C-alpha cells in the first residue's frame, strides 16, 4: 500500500474524471456523445423534473406550516408527512406544471419557472395574508386583486429568512435546470402528446379530487389544530390543495332563473328612505349563544325549578314585542342567524369583500356601528367579515375582552361582563350621536358537562324520570341560561335609566346541544320530526324580543309590546324597523313583501303558507320568491356599499 504522503497515481484522477464526464454527458447529452446515453438521459430528466416539482411543492408546504404563528410549524409539517393524500395533493400541481412547461417549451428551465411562480407565489401570498390578517388566501380573493394594494398598504411586510431562502431556491433551481438539464424532448408530436396528457391529468384531478367535498372531509388533519378555526383547518391541509378546493366558491351560484337586469330593476324600484332626524334612536342587538326557552319542551315546562329559572325572561317578554325565530341551524353554525339578521339575506355566499347590509345602512344614516364578542376574532373570520358588513369598531378577546375574562371561562360565565362593557361603551359613544351596537355572546356554548352537575340542580332522575347524564346536561345548561337572563334583565334596567333613547333586540342563534345523538332531547320525548310543525319548532325555533326604554318609546310614539310573529332570521331587522316606524333601505321593503308571502324562507326549501309548513308555494308566491332571491343575489354581489 502506498504511503499517504505520496500523491495518488494519475490513473485515479483519470478514472474519477472519466466518471464525472460520463455523468455530465448523461445530464447534458451533448452532440456527438455515445447514443447509448440517450436512455439514461431520459431517465435523468424524468427523475429530475419530478423531484424538482416535488421540491417546489415542498417549499409551498413549508410556507403553509409556518404561516400561522399560533400553530407549531414542526408539528404541522410532520402532519403533512403523516397524511400521504394531503402531501400528494399539494405536490401534484407543482409536478404537473413543471412537466407541462417542459413539454410546451422544450426546456426544463421553462418548466421550472411555470411551476415555481404560481405555486410559490400562491404560497407566499397565503403566508403573508395569514400573518397579517389571520385569513387564508381563497380563490374568491382573486376577484379582489385590484384592491390588494390598498389592503396591504396598512400593514408591514416583514422580510424573513424564509424569503431569502426562497430566493436562494429560485436561483439554485434555475441554474440547475439551465446548466444540468439543457436539452428537451424533440418532435412536436411527442411534445404535444405530453402537454395534452399533463392538461388532461390536471383537469381530471381538479374536477374529481380538488373540488370534491367528500375527499376534503376525508383528509381531516385535526391533531394539532382547532377544528373550529377556518384558518387552522386551511393550514392543516397545506396551501395549494385548500386553495384549489376554494374554487368551489370562486363564482357564486345565482338562484334558478336569475337575470341580472331584472334583479337590478326590481331592487332599484324600491328607494332607500332615511330615518327621520327626530326619530333616530340607538339600537343594541345581542345574539345569545344557544339560547332557547326550554319551558316549551315536555317535562321541562312542567318542572317548577325550570319554570322559575325562565320566569324573568317571560316577564321581559311581556314588556316587549316577542316571538320565535325559525332558524336554519341546530346546535351550531351560529353565523347563519347572525348574518341573516345583519344583512337580511336568506342565503348568501362567503363574505370576501365589502357587502351591502343593514349595518351599512345604519352607518350611512350617521350611526356609529360597533361589534362585540368575548371570543377570538378569527372564529368564523368575524374580524374580517364584520369589516365587510360595515362595522367600524370591533371588540374581541384579542383586543379587549382578554383582559377581563379568558376565552375558556367566557364559555361558562361572561354575559355579565359583556353587558357591563356594552352599556359603558354605549353611554360613551351615544354622546356623539346614535349608535348601532351588535354583540354575540359566548356564554352557554356547548357541549355541556355530562359527568356531573356543576352548579344549581333543576332536575334529578327521581323528579324528572331522566337519566343522570341528561339531568347533568340540562342542569348545566339551565344554570348558564339563568345567569344569562339575569344579565339581560340587568341590562334593561341600566338602559331604562338612560336619558338617551335605546331599542334592544335579543335573540337566540340556535337550539343547544343535547347530548350525542340528541340523547337528552330524546329522553324528553322530543323526536324532531321535521315533517310536523311541532317537530320543526322543537328543532329550529329560538326566542326573540324587541324592548325599548321609556325614552325610545316617547321619541318613536310606540309602546313596544305584543306579538311580533314568527319568521326567519333574515326578517328580524325588518320587524325591528316596523316596530320603530322606519321604512329603511329599499331592499327592506322588498323583504316586507317577501315576508307577507311567506315569513319562512328556510335552507331546507321549507316555507310557511296558509298557517302550515310546506315545501311548495302557489304559482304567484313562487314567482315572487324567485324574484326576491334574484334581487337578494344582485344586492350581495353587485351593490357596492358606502359608495
């Protein structure tokens, strides 16, 4: 063996150099090289293009995992690897695009650019959008590209190490494809076949996989996230995949028979009417979480302790205009009732831009518009949606309530804190002019403790005939509701003491959770047979009331007592305006006419006609319904509020 102090014989260098030259010939396939290298070169290109596409897709996943600061980025990255379908659906577009570019332009670097720019571009925009607004990039945002500069203008974009790493990857990838993958496929027929194959694969994958709600549900990746957070669910699936899935909502689906011109003509036939200056009173609305009157149900309505818990609410109803909301939801989906009240829409798409609403009407009338919720602003994306609907000020856990109550505690007890803050805010703001204040409570959010009764006992197995588990569920719920009622009664007392006129609207968003499989309801004998009126009310109805202090009654010349009727949440603001004697915006007059035809326009295509539930309306009513839905769709998608 030769001593190490001596240089290696020349043949070692010759062999290494020969191998390197042979490898470069395979990569570059220069003219005049051994024809037998062609097959190896083809394999090299196939592997390199595919790996390069996976690297681009992987960079996009890295952006997705690090976008939301509340999440553990390493855990999210691990979750992608642990879910092969999520991984594949995020990598496939980058791989398909790099191959498409290669076939179209006969150069690997062209394929690299065609893949890198859209995939990494979408990933970076999503990254900064989540960082800045806790709001993921959706396909519907592409329609707002012109406004993007104005939106971003109020924020500071921090250039992080990830940005520099992306620049390095771009330069390195481009140089790699230029110098080590210089040649392309010859023959236009082969290239055309390859390009068409890529397009066919992308088309089939987009329609069959990326737009499939079934597949989207099957790819649930909830281990490291809060499944009720839209942004966290988005991040849990990567970026490219959920972004492509959002194309389902890219173009709103108009109602059957929609004609833009006819809808515009109908809507514009009703002009907005101002609130008379001497009739302007402040309005406070509070949507109560999972609030319902359990005395309407069997067993509970016959239990003295339960009746006593609701007695203050019943007394408040006697001092108000009251009735039932016929909601679209049960034990969840709270924003359906919330946004129905605020907009008057019986159905709507996701709010991704400024959208005409009753909030904007109040704002145009000189009202100060305020929103409040002792929970996180990202929940249901309220922090952004409220801005689109016209609210000027917003209080959430993030910027106000966090110092007063923690979000976990707020689920159990926060309504007294809420009303104290609302009353103080109103007293401060009303000195500058009338206000529209709307709040969503958090107290009584389900599910409720099943193992034990935590506070007051209203039901026992001996007194009710219910199981201990059902008694615990209802005891814990009623205890929270009794506290809510006490807080609302206290609020009316404080508003009554004010010299400024105020009208208060209270309503429940949906029925409460009642055990897995609705077990606690079943033990009450409630079967939720939606084919019957009783079953429909048991499942969907919640109470509402419209109360006014003495100052408001005097200003408006109305007593604010009596039966307000039962109707969909979309008609609640209309009832409020009727009680105040206001005509309101033009759309509201159309809403009145729709309510006269059927006060119920339900998501299950159910209506109320001739004092009964029905799934069909007579010809004239059906025609007006279609016209109303068309005008509603036009208002949501075409009318620019505040213009």
